[in-house]
C-alpha cells in the first residue's frame, strides 16, 4: 500500500470518528454519542424560534401565518417520523426480497 493512500485512509478515519462501545466507560460513551445529537436538536429549536419571530412580524397576516405554521409543523414531524420508521425498518428486507 502506498504512503499516499495510507495517509488518505488515516485522514478518513480521523474524520469519521466512531464511538466504540466495547471499550471505555458506559457513561462516557453515551455522552460522546448524545452530545452531537443534543447540539443538533438545540440548533433546530433555535431555527424554529427565529423562524416564528420573523413569521409573526409579517404585516397583516402574521398571526394567521403563525397559526398555520403551528398547525402544520406537528403534522410534518409525524409524517417524517413514519418515513424514517418504514425506511429504517424496511431497508433490511430489500436484500432478501429478490430471493
């Protein structure tokens, strides 16, 4: 294996840090997995709060638009959750479907 390809492999491994649950303490492994997810949720929450502030400030239709967003957002979340459920659950079935 050439040095260049080995360096590339090491660089990819550093970028794609994996959490190894076989080694280390359980609480630290859980925290290492949970912190990025927590940050993503907080950023999503901040985005939604700022979005609603701007929607509420639309002249003449701000309150109506804010009500529409408040009504549609949970519906979109439910649709997305079911899509993820069936996508994740159905993915293992596809390789055996052709047999």
